[in-house]
């Protein structure tokens, strides 16, 4: 029984290191969300910080459409970051059984 606990603790420590490394890598990535066929682009970091917004000048004539496209591009970027985060965290916890519904990072 003690050997199992020691092995489990080693696995947990390795998983923690992998999760920390994945979080550091995620913080460095940038993704671009698009809307309106590329008429609006929003660049976010892995920490959900907005780095850049590009709006095609033709969209400016219709402020309501511009607002909708910016929101859609932002949401697209957030979805891309979430997908990348999930993929990296799954890889970081590979081999370590996680209880159902437990999300990482903690």
C-alpha cells in the first residue's frame, strides 16, 4: 500500500510540473479570432489579454454591424484559446486519472 501512495505522489508531482509548464506555454501564445470573413480580427494572448483589434474600414460605416463583428471575433479568439488550453492540459495530465468534472488549471 505504501508503494502505491509513493507512486501516486510522484505522479501527482510530475503532473503538477507538467501543468505549470503548460500554463507558462499558454501564456505565451497568441490567437486571432475572425468575424465577417476576416473583416474584423481580434488577437488575444493565452491569458485572454487583447493585443490587437483590426477592423476593415468598410465596416465602420455601420457601427452596429461593427460592434457585432468585434464581439464575434473576440468570442472566436476565446474559443480558440479555450480549445488550446484544454488540449495542452489534457496532455499535461496524461496518465493521471482525474475525477469526472475536475477542471484544470485549478
